[in-house]
C-alpha cells in the first residue's frame, strides 16, 4: 500500500510505478486537497477511522490530518465537532460539558482501542445501519455541515438521509439545552455491532405540572422517530397514569410498525424499544 502526502499538483507531476493490486492512499491536509481528489479520481474512497471497512479500494484519501475536521469548539449554547474527531477525544471533554445522553452513548462505543480510532463522522455516515450516536443526535436536534467545492449545506439531523455525491461531512453542531430527564440505553452485544444492536434516547422537560418538551429516538437496523408522536405528548398532565402510558405505548407500537419492515430480528427490537419507552414514561409517573 502506498501513502502520498504531497499536494495534488506535485502528485500530478510525479510518475508512480505501482505493483499489481497495490493500494494508493492519499493523505490530505486541507479540504481543497480532498475536493481535488474527489473531482479527479473516479469512485475514490474517503477514509477516517476505518473501523467499519472490510476492504480498502484501490485509491482512497484519508481525512484524519485535516485541521478543520478535527476542531472542538464549545460555545454557551452549542458545541461543534469536526467530523474526524475521535470518539475518545469527545469523551475527554467529560460529562459536564456534554449532554448526558451523548456522553453515555460515547462511552458505550466499542473497546478503548476502537474509541481511539473511530470518528464522529464515521458513526454518522455508515451505510445501511444507524450506529450508536444516531439516537442521541436525533433527540438533541443536532445539525450537520456538509460541503463540496462550491457550497456549504446545513442539514438538521432529522432530515439527514446520506451524504450527497462529491460532498463530505465537515462539522456536527449539538445544542447544549438542559433537560430534566435524560435517558440513554443501548441494546445488543457489548463492544460490537450486529443486527440486534440499537440505541435509545429519551429527553423530557416539565413545566407547571405538564410535559413541556419531549424527544424520543431509537435507531439501529430499525428506526423510530416521530415529531407527531412527541407533539401529541406535549401538554400531558403529570404524573402520567398507567392508562395514559398504555395508550402511548399502543400508539408508539403502531408508528414503529409503519416505519419499519418487520422481520424476526425487528420483532425483538420492537419489544426492546417498547420496554425502554415504557420504563422512560414510568419515570414521569
């Protein structure tokens, strides 16, 4: 495998002789370099922590050395992370500087070795599966910054469906709102991910004896997120009665079935989600 750290111009001038089946990894130090490679190399692969990759394509570009993608910028009302920030570096901020659901989610990810190399962007951008940080980022109303050579897009996390072609995820902004109830739970095996893995996030605020704000998210192979369901709950008087909780669970069950194609593994995840949701509601009794 070959690694190149030159600028795109110098790489154009250099004559490279590769052995058959060799791999080329360009190590970019600026976003301009990355966009040059994306534009000039067909189907180039973007690399960061590589914790989810089974194989590396013939030509790839590493994002780990780009300063803009490694920033951590904390303000009074939000915190921004570059997409190449490692899970370990996020954890180093400590629970007092991060929302509780996010701090707990980060600590639940993999082994210490995995935490050191896995990145925020990799956890978000994985294909065909919603990894551990999806549920808390949904519940927290995170916002994504996505760029290409010519434009910058700001995408609410609840509208995110994937990275557009020839774009990259650059930053994630997370609000630092305070919540009276913050619950994060992960289901499935420890330190690894399989089809029975999922994460659950529940946030709630009360005011004058009523639920003033609530956020609920469940993500993995399956998915639950419904602003309509949340809006229905807002204004409900506390403490919640057993009947009210039963009615809410019945509604959540119907929404879950509508949002997911139910197989045997999804049936298990549905039952786990509904149990987690019931336990969360019972904290408001």
